[in-house]
């Protein structure tokens, strides 16, 4: 055993640290680049799902005064007067619609109530506003004298909120009963449907991919490489091209229907496009290579003599396969299945193009809230739930397969 | 497959069925793509075979959709944009990714597992989330609706592929070569450029191809973040499929299939060359 002097040990640790720093220095540029271009955008979006200052910016003084209200009965007339004044201002600036939209998200039905009230209040002159503002408000809609309305305004005004997560999980905050389920289930059903479709796609990929990978692995390597090109070409072909292909195939007057009609098998065309069937079929086609490639690479590495030994010792083919060969392919199968599942859960393009209303997945509803309903906070909440699910699966993948061992082409 | 004597009747039958099933799956993989090619020469504005095409009448086939693509300024702009954005995104992704892969492959790399998972995450996070986040963030930096913004976004999405392919060529890399060069007085930069880079070149090139195809094929980020001036080929196809379906999309699709065949052949050649050069196998 060599014994290091203190100086030598110090030197060794310095040089070790230097090497670690050097290795790290190579990674730093990309790390910084990704932090700025990728991590920060996602983090800022997640922040948006809990931080929501819009209402607080629209009616700041009302909210400040509501903070001192005890939450029973109607707020004192002075508070109502402040609200009327702020509503008047908003109506003049044509921003009361925004307030109506925001409040409606907290309590359904408030949109029309706020809009009609804003119209009435907006017509008042400054003197009238002073004298009969509060009365106009209470006359405009009977709900303005109800406690729940003001509790809802208070809730909508919270700058930090978990309301969007409640909505994303089909829950709502009831003033008396606390958190409870909403009458209509939208998003939970959609999550369930997304998971079900992803599971179906993964199962189909495994069912189609496993035998093919087994067959390819049993061929001599030059022949297998040749056939592998048929797997790799779809892998390398643009996603849009493959989706276009499925539209051409599945349309009402598409290739499959006209073929089946041409040979007289069916009288009227099937409606296949714009269904969840189309989504599952097209996505199975698109993701199949992700299943085949890891399976094939694991199967190539399995010594065929194990199976031969079992067979020559008298095992029957199926039990021999199930007990000897199959367990050895599990790493490839789980790697492929996890990858296919992870990718399909968050898929957007293909369901959007071939899925119709029936074949939409969670990504599509996120896109809808981003682009059409402009409910960005809800989109962010739905997105962060999806992200949490994906990261959990990714963590499992990393633990059992290793993120660094993802195979490409 | 050779069939030894202890194989019974059922086993033979099983092998036949396996072969049949495998070929059916291969057809399922390849046929939908091949169907597009003849359809793109349709003389009619349909997405299906006309009777004339099936009877091989010459006037049922035409190049009109190709002419239309190459005379439509929107398609021309999209083609130009796709190549410009793809080129710069690839450049950025390849330089940053190669550099990071070299660091990750070193034994002394601290927190390797965590950092690898982090650097590969752009491949895993659903594009809709990435795109939504980038839309807000890049808008606040005035990068949304600019070529630069799309290039940065696509580079971020492409780096994981570069890391994977370069890391694959670096496993089994003999660091004594680099140490020898250092000992002989070369600067670290020289060592990287003259010793390491030539040896990992096949991995770098295939990583670059992956990064290029990632950008070339990406549509979600473009959909959310880019303005009309940054429309790319897939973006143009996406709106074509949603709004007015006509076979010019099929013509573009056929050209893209050609491009992917070229890329695939290039990769295959690279793989063989890498095997010859160093006697190691780049994993399939």
C-alpha cells in the first residue's frame, strides 16, 4: 500500500477538481442555452398557471376594500360605490368585457350579468354615479346583493390562485362545502381518454413490433439490415407526410374505401377519418419504429443457443419461448413501450389532423385554450398536469432504461 | 431460418406464420408512404386513384401539382424558410451538442445522470407544452415572429439527437490518443479539432442530420410562435390539410419522401464507414 503525503493528497484532489471542472466546462454552453431557450419558457408558463393578476389590475381598489369585508351579507355601500366607479371606468375604456370574461370563469353566469350592468353603469354621468351608482348596481341584477357574488369576485381577484388547477381537475370551490366535484366532467374524462388511447397505441405497437423484431433478429445480419431499411424509412419520413398518407387512405372517397367498393366488398364507404380509430391507427404507424428499434437491438444480443438448448432438452416451443426467451427481451420491450407511451400521451399534430372531435387528446384541448378560447391560465394548468405525468414517466424510464440509452435509427 | 430436427410440425407452422405476419407489418409500415407517390401525379384534384389512373391512361397522370408548388409564392417561401431555419438550427445544435457530449462522456463529469436527463428532455416534453411556453416567453423578448426565435427554438429541440449520436461514437473512445497529443504539446483546442473531432465525425454528422430533420419536420412550435414570414414546409402542409386539401400537398410529400431516402442512405453509408474506420458499431 502506498501512503500519500499530505501534499500529494492535496495535489491529487486539486487535479481531480480541475478535471471535473474541465468536463463540466464542455457542458456549460449547452446547459445555459437550454436553460434560456427551453427551461425558462416552460417555467414561465407553469408560473402563469398559479399567478394571475388580471382581475387585480382591473378592479384594484374594490379588491382592497373587499379584503376588509367579513364575508357575510353584502359588502358595505362604500365598497359597492368603489366597485361601481371602477366598473364605470372600465366601461368607458371598453375593458369591462375582460372583467366579465374573467369573473365568468370563477362563477358561471357572471359574464352577462357584468356586461349588462356595465352598460347601465357606463351611461351614468359623474353626478348620477355619485348619487345613484350603488342603486343602479343593485337594480341591474339581483345577484349583486348576494354574498356568493362578492365571494366570487374576491376569489377571482386573488393574484396567486389554484383555481385553474381545480378547473383542470373538474373541481370547484364551494363557499360552504369547500372543494367539490363539478357537475360536468370534462378534463378528467379527457385525461382518461388520452391515457386509454396512448395505452391502445402502445399495446398495438408491441403486438405488431414484437413479432417483427423477433423475425428480423432471427435473420442473417445483412438481410436483416436490408429489411430494417423498411422500418427506418417511415422513421425518417416527415410526420406530416405520414399523416397526409393516412388522410388519403382513410377519407370517405379515399384509397381504402374506393378499393373496398371497387372489389364489391362494401356498398357504401366507411366513415374512418376524423374518428379516434383514425388517431390510434395513424399514431401506431408513426410510433411503431420506436418500438421495433430497441426490441431489435436487445433481441440481436440474445444468444439463440439458450432457446435451442431448452428445445433440445425437450421443452415444448411455446413454454420455452415464454420462460426462456421472453424474459430476456423485457428490457427492450419496456424501453420501447415506455417511449411510445410517453410520446403518444403528449401528441398533438396527428390527432388534430385525423382525429375529428372524437379523436382529440389532451394536447389538443391545451392548444384550443391557447388559440381559440384564450384561457391561457387554464391551458397552463392543464399543461403542467400533463408535464407532471410525462416527467414521472421519464423518471421511470431513466431509472430502468437510462435516458442516455435512447436509440436512434 | 434453419430448422433443426427437434422442431416439430407446429414449430414449422409457427415459423411460417411469423414470417407472414412480419411481412404484413412491414407492408403496414411502408405502403401508406408509397401510396402517396403515384397519387401526387393525379390529373384530378382528388386524394384517391381515378379510374383513368388505374387503366394507366396517360392523360389521367400529370405533373400539374408539381408545377403548382413551384409557381406558388407561399410554397416557395416555405421551402426557403425551411432550409434557412433548418441550416442555422442545425449549426447551433451540432456545435453545442457535440461539445456537451464530449463533456458528458468524460469519467469525471459531475452529476452526469441528472444532467444527461436534463439535456435530453427537449425530446421528451410534449411539443405543445414547449410551444406554449416558448410563445409566451419569446413574445416577451420580441423573438416570436422572427427567424431568430424559430432558429433558437429548433436548435433546442435538435440538441438531444446530437448528444445521443455523438455519445454513441464516444463510447469506446481511446482517451490515450488525446493524452498523447497533450503530452506532445498540443493545445486543448488543437487536440479537440485535430484528434477527437475526426474520430467522432460520423456521430457528429449523423447527429447533424437528425437535428436538421427535427427542425425541417417541426410544426407545433412554428404554429404557435412564427408569423406568416416564417411559414415552413410542414406549417404550409398543416394549413393545407386543414383548409383546402389539394394534391399539391401530395407533390410536396413525395419530394419529402425523396429527401428522407437520401438522408437515410447517407446515414447508412456513414454507419458503415464508422464501422470500417474504428471497428466499432454505432448502435442501430
